[in-house]
């Protein structure tokens, strides 16, 4: 890296810090200057604690100078974190007016892991209100723009984090993912992101993520936290820090993810699911998947482009039912009672029935749905007995137009000239959601007008390192990801 160090990858910055080629304070000042110059055009970073960050950076520098030892693997590295993750003493709103003045008195568990590793928390990045949209805008901070095209969405709910990484305001970020909230923004902003494995418990602790509401000890049974970075290697770097049991479990448990399934990509048994009638992708995305299939075959991998692990429509419907059910947990009593009353009046074949009937389902119905989820997991397990990874589209198209000012019922996307439902943007990403599989999005190409195109790699449960290694080797054969103008301004 010959330019400013804050635009280098996290690994390079950490090596420079350990080698005394730069201090944490000087690196922090580079970041603060870059954010001051370029963030107003993007609105990715919405809260800064410059004073707190400077104090922490000075402390890190003093510790290294006096002891010769680092504070941890992220020693002195400035980072932003999503405004859905509570940071002690820092305003944390999750974009909700109801939380405008919320200042937590403790860190989210994952933020505590970052601090323990030596990271310097600069501030918060933007989210939609209560993370409940797949574009990023809220009444407190406004809209985060896509760093490649200000008229396009950065995605959501981790739109601020992905845009910040793409623009060089931070080299690493933590995103959250229920319905593609981590991977959709990464795909649209041209960066890498990993949805981590989740079984009965997540491999990255989720306490302190909003929603659920501040003070709740539990979270959705499908939500995961995961790293965002500009290289696969730096996804690995951050995963090694944040993959940890919850504090209560640490005395007896540890996370020990298996090594990659194979040494080289040419040894992998690769599934390719390039398109599906349930959620068609556009011509540019189909062409990209064809190029990826040709590339993987050329490396010697065994490629299966005909076998599908599950029925797309059935999987997506089950995911929606479980998502609507878990999202009801933090509804107020009066609001939930109104939902119950409304659901009782709607027949099962009504277009709005899926949402209301799922949101208000009885516990027995949820148990039946959860059993269907276990059957779905078993189907994926059988698929991965014969395949190491599955490559799919990440999204049907490149980043779509921002529709913040369009009423929700009127929003849609266009795929090869055809109007499609707005939430089709995340259908491919939702394949991994109900069954807790690791899924990585990586930039793999671009459109004619310069927007990033991405693919998704899905692996078996706890196969996070297999997915990462496959992505690392594939990324070496692909063109360098584009960088937006804000990256160098």
C-alpha cells in the first residue's frame, strides 16, 4: 500500500502498528480526516466519539511503547460498528426515534470482544429504523447512499457498515443478518461479508444487538452477527476475534471451527445454482454465474449445476413464517393484541394472511414450523455430504434505486424489464437463514455502468472456514473489486 494507511486492508494496518511504522493515534487521525471529508456525501457514519477514540488510541500507543506488547490481535485498530450494537457511553439508536437518547451502560458482547482484542471504537454507522428495511434510512439520521451511485440503495439493514467499509471510513465492520441484512449491503457496495453459522446458539454472541429492545438478554433464533471487510483474509481476521460463546458459556465452552474441507479450490465439489423460476436473476447476473462456473471447472473442481439442495419456494415460505414469528417478540401488548384480532378475521388464502398468521401463531404451530426447519436442515446436510460448497447469485440484480420516499406497498424492483416484488432482493440470501448455514458474499464482477455484482457461497453448518477458504482462492482468480470515488477522495 503506497497511499494513506487508512485505506489499506486491516492486516496491513495492524502490521504497521505492531512494527511501530505508525501510531494508533496517527492512524485514527487519518480516519477522522477522511470521514470529515467524504462522509457528508454518503452519510454512512452517523455518530462519532472522537474524544473517546483518541483517548483509547493514546492508551494503546502508551501500552505498546512501555511493554513492547500489543493489547490483542486488533491492537490500536480504529473501527466503526453498526448502530444496532450497543456501545458503552455512546449514543446507540438503531435509527429509532424511541431510542434517540439511549446511551448504554455496557457494551454488546461482540463489542466487548472487539475492545478486548485492542480495537478502537470510532463511532456508529447507519441503519434503517430498528433494522426493519432492506435499504438504509431513518428519521434521525436520514439516508445512507450507495458509494457507487447516490441514486441507488446501499442496502439494509447493514447499509451504513457496508458503505463505510467500501468508502474507507473503516477497514472492518460488524453487521447483523436475519433476512440478508449483512450480505445484501455487502453485495450492493462491493465488499465481502460472512453470515456466520448458527445452531441452537450463534457462534458470535448477539446480546446487545437492537432489536431486541435494550435490556433484552435474548435475540431472534435466526439472527447472526458477522464480519465485513475489503478482503477475505480480513474476514478471517475478524472472525477469529468475534467467534466466541456468550460470556455465561465461556467457562465450559469454546468455538473451534473445523479447518477448510480441502486444500485447493480444484479439489472442491462445487454446486452451482445459477437461477430458479422462483426468483429469476437478470441477464448480467446469469452471465456472471456462467463465468464463475467456467472458472471453477477450469481449476479442476467437480461442478454439479443440476442438483438443488431444497425446494426454493418451500424454503422461502418457511423462512418468512419463522421470521414474522420471531419479530413479534418485541411488539407492544396493544399492537400485538390488534394483530391477533386482525389475524382471526383473515382467511388463510388472503394475501396478507402469511404475515399476520405467522406473526400471531400459537406455540404449537411454531413447534410444527420448527420441526419443518429441522427437516430442511437435514436436506442441506444430505446435500453437503456430496458437495463442499454451493455457489448462488447473491441478488437478482446489482444495487437497485433507493425507494425510501416510496410507500412500502408501491415499492418494486425490475429484473430484465419485469416488475418484481421489492423483497425479492433477498430471496437468494434467505436460503441460508432458517437453517443457520454460513454464507459469504463476495464481489465478482460489475455491470456496464460500473455497479458491483456479487455471488454467494454457502457451506455446511460450522463450515465457515471452508466457505472462507473457497472465497479466498476464488477471489485471487477474479478481477480486483472496484473502489468507489469516496475511497480515494
